[in-house]
């Protein structure tokens, strides 16, 4: 398999919940540009959720259990997205194993 034909893990799952992969000839297709945009948005969202959660935790007003549960759910979602982006990028490097 050549460098340009390495599969790219997409930032969404297939209909059956399995990982969705994109294989291209290395050209910047519409789908690869869309994937780049979604990954960038996911990482930006993760940074913002982390910033907001730190602000909430450092606040003089103690967060409620419901607020902590909610923010922990959002942080877990963002971490899942970030790890998927890392795996996707790593799969395109030689010698990487997820």
C-alpha cells in the first residue's frame, strides 16, 4: 500500500457503528476536505469545553452534581473525538499501530 492510499479514519461511524474509512489516491477530494473541517471543529470544540469546564471547576460557586455530570459527559465526548482524530492521523504515518 502506498503512502497516498493509506486509509483515513473518518470522524464518524458507519451505519452499523463500525469505523468509517476513506481511501483516496492522495488528491484533496471534497470528502477529505470535509473531514479536515470536521476534525478541526471537533478539536476546537474540545478546547472550548475544556476551557469552560476549568472555569466552572475553579469558580467560587461549587458546581452541583448534575453540572459535574454534564461537564464530564461533554469532556468524555470531546476526548473520544480527539483520540479518533489522533488515530486517524496516526494511521496515515508509517509504523503506527492503534
